[in-house]
């Protein structure tokens, strides 16, 4: 098979390119800009384009498939050539389905927790020596790529509700047709493509309707919108889950099971809810409860999902992908509850289209109230680059009320502020889907504790 990737440098795209290359496909690709780590990883497998930019000469009739990434525009010259030649053009999720249509497909959807739930399932399956393919939204320890295609009979897919491609405006997860599905919760996001909450909810209703007859849907029962969706679907089994019985002792969270208390390396109510979603999936796949709990005890979390990046006797630093209001609130609450005898300093960056939108800002009301000290950063240049209406520090402060936040729009000022603090008996939480304008968070955290 000969496959060409238009916009090969994307996080998901370059991982799929490597996965297909490892499967024996002849892979080519192009992009107008490729950054690390994509650049180095593509180069390792001989897949890095020789030059940056779009080259219609790379598109020929002998290609079996074109895979189109979201970074490409609808007027992309390679796309235009492929269309003129009548070649088969796949979106990223469409090709994932093409590779998994003869497998049992497990799809994890929801506004938050997708990566963590998917990661938990992969961890348990690997522990039990069960063969599987996967698509996950983060680089996981012990997994070379974020995508794997093989002859395994099952595939675990993190199901994103964002658009499939520049020419396919459907949410990605509508492609997958799961045999087993999870919905973790619904909290309005991606307002650039889902302008109202009702429009956003509609996508999850459509997802539930794609579950194969006789399949299973596990959903968080504490979410009102999910309960409504579950009440109106039929033809498959429903497995609601809630927060399990748990306790925190000496900074360690344990859950109550039929086999006694089990200590965990993860914490926070959302993570415990995610664990129960993973439990239902693994049970549906035939994994014994005792084996599940034994395996999950060694799970340390997904990358950038409450990931501990530095610690000493007095200070702990976490980084987290939290950027939407629901994620921000859940993460801040989790750290505050876990470290009751510590000062919690929460620092977050407004970086996404939704978070920097003046209309959406009010959704952040009260999201950082659990922190002892809250810091919010945004870069006015990012707002301009996204074509959004400018916002002021005062508007951000007022949007977060009753949380009391200090707002900055200079990343260097935030860095110096954190360096100047006495972090004894403190937990520092760095939350962003960006990187605070190029700050290496891991190195920064190590410098702070030393």
C-alpha cells in the first residue's frame, strides 16, 4: 500500500505515518512546517519530507490513499491535485476506521478524561498480555507511538469530538462505530465549531447512535446530559458509573473493592471516575475484577494529566493539560483535596480558541476557588493570531470570580514570580495546553525544587 500524508507533521498524523510504516506500508508526506518532537521522530524512520512546503508533484495515480490532516487548508495544492486525479482521500479518523473495521472497537469519548481512561485500559491490557491496537491522544510511557496497527483483534480508540478534516466537518468520533463506548462527561468546548452548548451536546447524541447493536455504553451517571442521552438510546447495554468509595491517608488515595482497600498512584475524583469507566470496559473484554485492580494499582497516569514533574521533601510540582473550565476545576480540586496540609499554587495559561474568547470567559467562574493562590496567564499575541477580540486582565479577573486570580500577560513575569516564591510545604500546579511561551516546564520545575 502506498499512502501519502498531507500535513504529516501533526501530533496524530506523524504517529499514524510511523504506525503504517512499521506495518509495511510505503509512506510519504509533506507539510509547510514541522516541529519537534514530530520532526525527529519522522527522521528516525526516514519519513521526514526533504523540504518543507506543499508539492503537487508528490501526488500521483499510483497512491492507494491520501490522508488529509487538519493543518492543511481546503485550497491546499496537493489536495487539489488529489481531487483532480480522483484519488481516495481519507480524513484521519476515517482511515483509523478503515484499519479497524474488522476488529472489536472500544471508543472513549467525552469532554474530559478521554486520554486518562484510554491510558488506563491500555495499561491493564498490557499487564494481562492481551494483544490490542490503539489510538491515544498523548505519548505514553512504554508505548513508542500514539497509534498502533497490527493483526490484534481489538482496538482502543480515544474518540475526539473535534472536526475530522478541512473538507469533512463531522466530529472524529462519529467515524468509529464502537462495539464498546464510554462517555465521561459533557462540558462545552470548541466554540469555534460548536457555537452553542446545545449544538455541542448534539454531537454526543449522534455518537451514542453510532454504537453497534448489542454493544455497550458506559457513562458517568453524575452528568445530567449523559443521563438524558442514555435514557433515549436502545439496542445496547448501559453501564453507568459513579465515584467509587475511596479514602486518602498520608497523601495516598485508596479505593474500596470486594477484595479490600487498594492503594493507587493516581488521585482526584475525576481520575477515580475514569478508573471505573476503564473497569467497565475491561470487564466487557473479559478481564477478571481481581486482575483489573491488581494492574491498575501500578498505573501512574497519562503524560500531562496530573503528571508529577518534580518533588522533594517540601515541594511537589505537577503539570496538567487542563484548559477548559471543567478540567481546570477538577484538577485544582483534586490537588487541594490530596494535599490538605500544603499550600496549593495553581498557575494556568489561557491558550485555546475557546478559553481566549471573550464570550466564553464567563464559563471559568469559580474554577480556581480551591487553590490557595491562583495565577492566570495569557498572551495577547495568541489572541491576535487566532483572530479574536482582545481581552483585558481585568476582564479575566472578573470572569474567574469568585475565584481570586492574579492575571499576567507576560510569561517572563510569571516565571520570575514563581521563582521568587518560598515553595516550602507547597504544591505548584502548572496547567496549560500550550507551554507558557516556550518555557520547558520539566526543567523549570526541577530548577524550582533545587
